[in-house]
C-alpha cells in the first residue's frame, strides 16, 4: 500500500505540474516553467494523500489505520462460529472487491452481521449450514457481488471525493498521453523531398542573360581589388563620407595619410572600371550552391556566391573616397558620377529580389550614397541645369518607383525549413520534431541569432503545443507569404499606429505558432524598416534638388512643398514613413530644413537624433530620440 500511495502521489503531482506548464506556455511561448514539475509532484502528492482518511497514518509510518477507527463493534447476537461456507464466501467477496482496507473491513462486518441475523433462530449446525448456503445462493457469484458492492460504495462517496477521483483519473490519462506523445514526437523523421535550392535558382535565373548579368564584372573587381595599407585602413573603413559621424574630420587626416589614400585610389583604377561596367548592367545573378554535407543543406544558412563584404564595404568605400577626394579637388561632376556608379551597383543587386542578402546590400549602398549626394549638393557652384540633370538621373534609377521587398525568396527558405523540422503526413499534415527544432535553433545561433537554443525538454513542450504542418504553412502565407501583405506595404508609422509589430496578427504570440513568431521571417521587422529608411533618403535627395532649383529660378525658397509640385519641379510629395504625411519642411532664414520624424515617431522640430556616442546621424541615431534631418547636411558632417 505504501508503494501504491507513492505512485499515486507522484502521478498527481506530475499531472499538476504538466497542467501548470501548459497554462504558462499558453501565455508565453518560451518553455521556462519546466522546473516547477518536481516541486508540484511532491506538493500535489502530499495534498492527495492528506485528503485520505488514512493519510495521517501513512505519514506516521503505520501501514494501515486501526480497524476500530472505522468498524463499529460486532453485535453479540450469537457466539457460535459461522459455517465454513459463509466464511469462505465472505472472504471471496472481500478479496474480489479490490478496495481500501477500511472499506473492506466495514463490508466484512456487514456481511457477517447479515449471516448472523439470518441464523439467529437456528437450533443446530445443520440448520445454520442450510441457511448459510441459501444466503450464498441468493447473493450469487462472489465476484459479481463484490463488483456491485464496489460500485455502490463509489456512488455513495461525497461529491468532493468523486471530483478528486475523477481528477486523479484524468491526471493519470494526461501523464500517459504525455509520454506517448513525447515518444511519438521524438521518433518522428522529416521527409526532404523538394529541392528548394533548385526552385530558388530557377526563379532568380528568370530573365537573366550573359549580356545583362554583372557577375563577371564583380568577380573581376574582387580579383583586382587592392587592400589599403595599415596606415590608412581605419580611415578607409570609417565610412568615407561620414567624417564627424564615424571618424575624425577630413581636415584631421595627415598629409602622409592623404598621399597614401591617393595612391590606394590609383591602384584600384582597374577595380573601379569593372564597377563602372557592372553598374551599366541590369542584374547580378550567381547560382547558389551548397557547400555543406548532404544532411546539413539548409537554405537558411545559404549565402550568395558573391563576397557580400566586398560589396558592402570595400566597393562602397572605394567609390565614396573617390568622390570625397574629387570634391577636395573641385571635381564635383566627377564625384557625382562616382556616386551614380554606386547607385547603379545597388540597382542591379536589387533587381533580383529573391536574393535577399544582395537586396539588403543594395539598400545599405543606397542609404550611404544618397546621404553622400546630399553633402555633394551642398557644395557651391552647381547650376540649375546641373541639378536638373542629376534629378533626372536619379528618377531614371527607379522609373517604377522605389522597389519593395519581395518576400517570395524568404517564403522559399521557410518552406525548406518546414520540410526539415516537420514530419510529413498524418494528423495536421505532420508534427514538429523536437530534435530537429533544436538543430534549427542551433543553426540560427551559428548564423548570428541572439536567441538561445531550447533544451530538448523545452523543445518537446513547444512541439506538443505547436500547430501541425498544414496549419503552420497556411498561417505563414496568411501573414508573411504575400507580396502585398501589410508587413511589406505598411510603413513603420502605420504599424506603430496599430500597436502591433506583426501587422494585425496578435495570434502569432500563441505557442502554437512559435516557429512563425520566432523564426518564420529570417529578416526582422527592422530590416523591412531599412527599406523605408533608404526610400526616404532617396526621396529627400530628389526633394532637396527640386527646392534648390526652385530657389535658383524663383529667387527664394518655396513656402511649402506643394509649390514644388505646382511649379513642375517635383512629381509628388516625399512620404515620411515614420510619420503621418510628407517629410517636414520649413524655411529658416536664408536656408531651409527637411527631416523625417525618425524611429521615435515624434516631431522634435528638426533636432537631429544622436547615436550611442552622442554623434548626430541619419536614422541610426533616432532610435534614441530626435529627428532624421536630411537638410542642412552639416548636422552629420562632411
């Protein structure tokens, strides 16, 4: 009996612990509450045993409570013994009851009393035997009588006891189901039957010919590129145009360093010629290839064959430093041409948006170069015709408007992930596999994710609560899988206005959509915001050019941006993606100010945001308050 009580206590506590974890998991998808199971196992077991009448005696170490506590003294009607058949029958019934000892003792006393009452008028042993045999025949088979008595006792229990027994049965069933489901989930195996790499390459290859593919030029540029020596590497990699924002002022660079920079630029003339040739082509396309073992071929860890670091840093800085030194020599036109080459590179990287890494590199180049153009425009001597030509060239970069993100490539990666961490077939189309989920988290951590990989026990909890394969894919398509979905088309301010980081889908916070909510989109929301940052800088450059043209032709700055449209200097108002309406514009003395509200979505009157080192900067500083000020450009330095 002690062993039985311990087992029952542990099962009750384990069930209570599992219920607690499931309730907590419903409100929080992170499996942080598994530690409470052993505590509740002991607490729940103690409560269960304590509610039993004999619980006190069990804790005191007595095997069973005294029978006198439960059985009234037997009536002293007849002192002679019962016939043997009566004792055998009573013993058979009691053994067949399989019930608590206290209850069996009571039933035994009742049966003995019944037999004694029936035989009280019998004069001989034969009469008593005949009466006893008649009672036995009337009661019937011992097992049947025992079953009826047991059922009767159960029906007579108090309501709280019935509820407790039912809870125990349900808890035991939950424990059994938990272990069965855990084993079933752990033994699941993925079915990898779709080559999503081939699908991704085929979609990216569409429309690309050797004549309009810039890959060979980029490969050649990579081969020809000459690294700067150590004396100027810090200045070169400091961001080029962002003097005060990322490095010392240009004037602080020594003559020896300037000479070394000029030498470095001359050494890279062949590299730059390849960049010029690449910028005149429409696409950059290079076929993806796996470089990992067969069982490790995940699209989430696939990168473009092109050296992204070269594109993002080396070629960008090469072009910006060419423009910077050109301005120092009074060669404004050449500086603009160098910037336009970089914008051409950005454009052909983004013309195949399924290559999401290249798309992000293009956005990085776009933001930097348009910021540099604002500083070049601020140089004296640019005529109205020069400004008009530049405005037209910038408009020609995006004749269909500034390009949106294409989520099809991300969706392809998501579908590849699903086939690698879900089973295929069965209820819900398949279930999440704990071991594969842990492997997926580990790969994301290896790729730079800040999220910790769950333990195997945590992964089991997630998998038990997660939606099936079919529902997971359907929900992903509903939220992220459409090119015109609000996540892509809504501005940061619009998402801020509705107070939802996933654009109107708060149900994604439920644990059943853990995979989508945590890792469904490899690009965080901030990456989508970067597209709007780049778009606003581009539109700000075009708007500033229109304002300066208006000033040169009208003799004054326009009262508002609508005057630019009315006078034909601008086709449309530049939207502020971080505020309601267009970018903020105002005349200030003999100059003007043009700014966006920035990531705090608050109008600070044109006070620029600063970064972590208290330096004014576009957008990167506005996370800490302040506006993104495009003009005057001296806020963030030349």
